[in-house]
């Protein structure tokens, strides 16, 4: 392409809406423009990046799944069959819903599990039709509470989403790994610094899930990992060995007067113990829909004084123990308890009120506490030397605590957990039969019996992956693209358009590169050389060839954007030089 | 691809939802499945067709426009700026609108003129930035009143839509032709039987527009054209020379008693004249929004008794003459006129009621009538021998009548108009400044003055074009695809999987074809040969190679789907034979 014929609008100043470096550079380099909150137009350069990324994804999925395309408008009835309509429209409010001229509700696709099952119902009849593995690349819509960071969190984006159906969990597990391997190849070919992490399944559900993240300080996710590479998990579901609590200083169960010690720190100081030797009891209120009716239940969580509640783990634990759809889970608003609760001094056996009984849960690390201190259910009083099964019945035990960097890993206590920030770009799930059973997808097995297939789903954010790469690779001069998805592989910069020797050399090289299959961009704009150099850096095209006064001597500089190294292979050898370098992509 | 590894679900029976042959075959051949009213999943074979069609479109647009991608969710404010929010949400109700969690309204893109102008406001500053020409390929959403014919009229579909901005109308006209030429090349390369026709601009607006249609009996549009190829127009806006009315038998203006003659035919019989010698006066009621408030106005249309009103022309004529947005235009409901109107006997000078005065319009052909008969404004009475400007003031004249096949063309009275049915697949518009002025897009001209660019837009339905081709080419055995967009170019059918010679020959040829760049599908399913032959025909893959018992003799049959001709070039020459044939694509 000739820049004189195309549209490139770059900016020198930082746009006010740029909250990350990658966003700033994508805006300044003319790759994207914001249309509204969380809504972006991709301009020609970004459109090329996305097309190349989509092509890379298709190549790596070839043979593992067949490409289809589902509607983005989906009958609400499908979401009611799966039981997710309430969760998506009312709880998270993440789904846009429209009503058509006939008064029928339609979902605007945030994801496609329901549609995939509906289509599988049409295609799967017998065991011979399994496995079925399909994917699509298309738009998704999510009414995000807080769109941020340009293309990283938007209300409309491009995603690759795949769905597979299997006769056995083993076959599903195989495909799960095939998809994971494809993601690993894609991220490696992009030259990204990435990690695969154990993850929480969230609203999608299912037993096993794995996230693929690009490391970046602007990421919203925290990864906990070990240096030996054997453990990587999202902090939302990471596990560890808790630091052991020292032996308790309390040998007898006693009640102590501890006025003004409603915090763990002040109580420990008054009692002469460490936070790890105390059990704190935190009151939550769960709101949920039961048969469409809103309802509430109090939840009492016991955990060690030095630990904090992981809200995702607690959400999952409570969800699994109530009937209906959990819609909110917050630390209880004390106002409504009529002031008679000894907050800050609660014990694990706080009596049930006139409302529904407590759902009582105890974190796994707290379940091992011995001779511990805790509240006495009376303001200004604690007890010490308590034991589960003696003074207090042990509540249901669940992993509820937030793991912290520095704790020891489960697989090897010699490995401490390290922390890093990451951008989730992919997430793959072994869903089991959650959707297939709810939506009555069945097949006839070899023995003639009706069976329910097990299901997996596999998401890879296309827009987000491109934006995450921009974040990870951009420097202070602009974007830096890997050649495999760069909008162009090479930019030819003509220093002085008045110099016919330069123009002719550029035109000759441009034709030569194109004939050799190199995706070249010719900057033949009548701008100053400094502007062209700055634009070449800003747009992040991996290779720049500068055609200046030395072309008469058969010389031109070749410069790699990443790293800034320069070469002078001689004008006649530039095409071969670049083909060799690009061949390594 | 090997069919044993993929998913092909074909049906022998005709699905109940198939209302056209193309739809039937797309459903039976496993190309599409319906998810809901006007909502379709494209399965792997159809997804390949659409990708190839998109690639063809991109190739032909290369150099004429740069590809971008706009959001499908669009702030309602943009549609209010252009003045189309009411028309799209209330009048046609064609646009889905959603409200986000912040209570803001968003349109779900039925088209992108507003967004294109909003983006151009970011990119265009000076005359040096013009022309700007961009396009995208993506989904569109329209809440169709009556989805029909599979992919031909759906509520969600893929479209190529382009937008261009220019300093002068001449430059716009040039780009309009460049786009038209690209469409012509695309349709010709597809081997389609197509026509370009003058068209009504509809809701999009603008001065000049041209439709591209595939001829098909299932098309919703009627084309009127001349055999010399010099005139093609959609019946919605076609013009012609009306058949001349014979000289009137009435020389004097007289009132006649004509009881029981409220129809044209009965009145003519009673008066002893032809329908072309009579002026009928038809009462319509226009509903419109004026500053957001609903309002109405009666419209009285005078036209020759042998002519009928073209509703599109009348809509445009009324729209141009009222303030506000026309929302409905129907023959007046007589109930509300309190029974005192002499319906069937109206004259052009029917007195205004207590309501707003009539908007009086006269069709162009009727304006030439002399000594005509018409109603007398009294039930049971007509007048004859009337003339415009004598008994009746001539209302505003406009082209309002429906042109019929058999009438003479304007450009050459020797050419009668012929009629054909067509499926609109493309529509290009010279919009002028309607959107750019309303939305305050301006640029600084060379002389430093602010100017408003003129705009064009160019739509090509991707899903619809593929479906229209299926309609046009399908036969009683199934689909017939042109090689350029066929899901595969060649299908290799192994007659007997137990015969290792057949399997080996097929595998060898499959590898050879793929190495030669031919897109081959290997039918290695353990099905009966008859099933495989039927599926090969049904899916419409252009070339089939049958590997049967004669492979031992070095022979295999090559068969062209379209036409059914067969060849036996010898096993070793099949790849060369097919490459030569496919090279003609």
C-alpha cells in the first residue's frame, strides 16, 4: 500500500481517554478511535492486525475444530433452558437484551454455550456423530460496568469461541489439551510472554478450567506461580500451604475481658497472641433468587485472623450450598441487625436469629487451629484456648481464603508463590454435562441407550489479545508488532520525494518486495523525514528501510523496530535479507 | 478435509421451513440451520462459502477503499443527529434498540452511515484528507416484519458496507462508478445472471442510487427493462411513456347522473368512455411526527383511471412536502370521515374539511388529460369533458403511477418495457450532504473556507448474495456452486472403502491436489456409494472425482456438477485437468 493513497492519521499528543500505554499508542498511531463508552472503531491498520491474528488462529485450529458462525441474537428461551437468563440479565447485568417487534426477548450474545447446544441438538443423533468440535470468530457484547484500557475491556469485541461435545470425559479431556496446545502455539508464535493458569470457572461453570494470560502490569488478574514452572494459578482460585501458626500460648479454655478490641490486631495485643492463633468470624449476607423470588440468608465465615476471604471462592462455596441463583454476597449491613449483634466479638456458634439460620462455613486453614482465641459473642469479651469439636462444632469446611505471595506451594514446600499481573486472553473449560443435561442434548450410544454428551468450551479474545500484545510490547516511541500480525511487515521510508533517485529506488524495492510476498508499505507522503520516521516507529511496523541520499551508492539502512538494530545489506540484497528474517516468524 | 473427520449432516426430506428451493437445498445439504425467526447458524460448508465470497469482495475492492470495522452498538445520539432515530425505531421499527445499565439508548446497527460520519469527523480536517473511502464486512441487524426464504431476508446477516467522502460531486460520481464496476466484476466472476437497475433510495436517502440484482423468480423486486439493455429500473421507481389515452368522447363539460358506479369500470360503462379518459381521485391519510408529536394530513391523489398508485413514489412525494417524519400513508379509513364523503365520486376539488387542508397531488400522466371524466363530489354523479385549469385547478404534479410491463420506454418508444423478478444483492448511493451536513462534518478547503463533504455509501449483502446464488443455480438434485466460492473445489468419492486400491488412489490424488493448491474434500465415509453420490450432488461441489473399481486400470471419472458432463483423463492427469479447469475461474 502507498501511504499517499491511504489514510493514516497519527497524533503527537496523548489522547485524554488513554489510560494505558498500549491504548495511548493505538490511539496515537491511528489504529483505533472511540465511538462511545467501551465501543471502538478499528481503522485500517488495526483491521489488518486483527485479520492476520484471525488467520493465525484458524491455521492453528485447523484439524481440531470446524469453523461455523452462530447468530448473535439468541432467543431468550435458550438461556432460560440453561438457567442462565437471570444470572446474566439480573445478577451481573452483563447481557444486553432486546425485545423484537413481536414482543419476544432476545439476548445479544455475550457467549454462545446455549446456541452451541441448540445446534448440536440438530447435528448429534448417535455416538457416531461424536466428538463434534466447532468454533467461530465473531463479535461478543457485554454491558461492562467499567469499560477500560481501550480494547482490553470493551462492550463489543471479537472473540474466537469453540464448543466440543464428547461421549466420555476422557475424550473431552483430550480435546481440552488439544485446544490448550493450540493456544500455546498461537501465543508462542506471537512472541508473547504468557502463562497458562488454573482458573475459576465463573459464570460459565464446569469442573476444570484454564486461563491463558499475557503478563502485563495493566492486567486485571493476579497470577500466583512457582519459579519451577510447575504451578500457575489465578489468585481467584490459587491454593497454597498457609504459613503454619505457632503453637498456641493458651492451654485452657477461658473467657477474657477485652474491652475496645473489635479488630484482630487489637484483640491479639490484648490477649498476647498472634493473628494466626485467632479465629475471626465474618458475617455476610447472601441474596439470591429462588424460583424467581428474591430471598436472603446470613452466612458466617470462620477463618484465621491473619487470613482474608477470597470473594470468588466464597461466592462459589455459597452458590453450591443454596437453592436458586446467588445474586449478591456482601459483608452484612449491620444496621438491619437491630444493633444487638456483638460485632467484632462474634464466636463461631453465634446463635441463629429469627431469620433463616446461618450458613456456617470454616476455611480449611482455620479448621486446623487448636487452642485458638475467638470472640465470646459479647461485646468486650473474647475466649482463648478453644478447640473445634469441643467448645464449637466445626462448620462445613471449604477453601475460602485468599492466597498470598510468599506462601509455600502445595506441590513443593520449598517453592514459594510469586505474584505477577496478567491480562486474560484465553479461557478453556471442561464443562461436563451442565448445559447438555439442562438443555436435553442426548445421543444414542452403541448399546442403544440414550446418553448425555459431555461438553467443553474454549474462548480466545481476538481484540483483547491484539491489545494485550500492544500493551506488552509498546515502548515510549510507539507500538511494536510481531511480524506475524503486524499491519505491514516492512515500511519503506523515502527521505526526500524531490530526489528521483530515492523515489526510483523505493519504487523498485517496493515492487520487488511485493513480488517476493513481503507485505510492504511505501511511505511516499510529502512530509518531512522526521515525521515519517516518527510515524514508522509509532505504528510499530517490524522493519523499516530508509531510502535517503546514499541510494546513489547502492546503500539503504534496514532497521528493526524491536531493539532498534540496523543493517546495511546493500540495496540489491534487502529483499533477500528481509525474507530470511521474516521467514523466522 | 476428510469427511470422516468432519461433520456433514444431510437430509433427504424437505424441511418444513424451506419456502424456496435454495433454502431447501441449503438446509438439506447441511449448510445452515435455523435458530429462531430470521436467525441462522452457518455450518462449516456455508462458513467456507462466505469466507471465500468475502475474500473475493476484498480482492475487488482493493485499491478502491480501505477496510475498517465499526461497532455494531451505536449511541442513539448519532441517529438523532442525522434525524433517523424516529424513522428507524418508530416508523419502520426495523432497528433493534437496547438500553444499557446506565439507561443510555444504543442502536444495534441496521446500517452505518451515522457511524461513518462520526469516524470521518475524527479523520478529515482538510481537503488533503479527501477523498476518504472505507468499507467493512460485518453483521447487520434488522427487525424484519416477515423474515423469509432462509438467508434471503433475515434479522441478522453479513454485509459489506462502504462509505466515501469527497470534496466535489464529480469526485463522488467517479467513486460511485468505481464501486459499481467492482460490484459488476464480483457478480460476473460468480457467474451470476445479474442486472444493475435504477432504484429508489428508500430510508437511506440521496439523489442517485443503483441496485444490483440477481435474476430469480423468488426475488421480491420487480425489474422493468428494455431488450436493448439501455434501461433497467426497479418497478418502485421505473418510468415509462404511458399508453396514450384515445381522444375523449366528451367535448362539453357536463354533469351526469351515474347511480351505482363507484368503481372506474362501472363509471366508464355508464359514461361510455375508457378508463384512460377518466381521472380518479384517491384519498390517503398521511401520519407523521412533527417535532416528536404525531399528526395527520389528508392527501388527495388524482391519476388516470387506468393507472394505479406506486406506493413508493407517493411516499417520497408526500415526504418531500410535509414537515416532519412520515410514519404511515394508507388509503383513508372512511369510517372516520363521518360518512359524508361521496366516496367513488370524488372530484379533484373536493373541499377541505375542518381538519388540515388536503395535500393535493396529480400524477404526471393525468396532468395531460383533456376533456376527462371524473367524480362530481356527490354520490351517484360524475362530470365529463373537464379540463385542468378550467373546471379544476391543476394540483402539484409528480410522478406517482406504477409503471407496467408493455409500456414504452422513455429513451426509445420502440422499446417496450419487459419485467423480471430479482433479488437485490447490492445497492450504491450518491447521498450528497444529507448526513454530513446534519452531523456537522466539515473540512477546510484549499482557500481556507469550511466546507461540507459530499458522501456516498455502498452496500453488498454477503449472506444474501451467497443465498441468491444458491437460488439461481440450484437444481432438483441440490446446490450448484461456482468454483470461486464453492466450499471445496473438488470432492473425491471413494466407492468402496474395503478396496485398498481405491483408497490408495484416493489418498494419492487427495495429496496431489492439495499440493497443487486445489481445495479438495475426501469423502472417506463408510457409507454406500449412492449416498455419497447424492451428497456430492446435494452439496454442489463443482467437480467430483469417482474412485471405483476402474482405478486398477488407471481410470477415474471426473464429473462437473453444473451440466453433468463427464471426462476420463486418466488418474495421473486428473490434477492437471482440474487445475486447468479451475484456472478459468
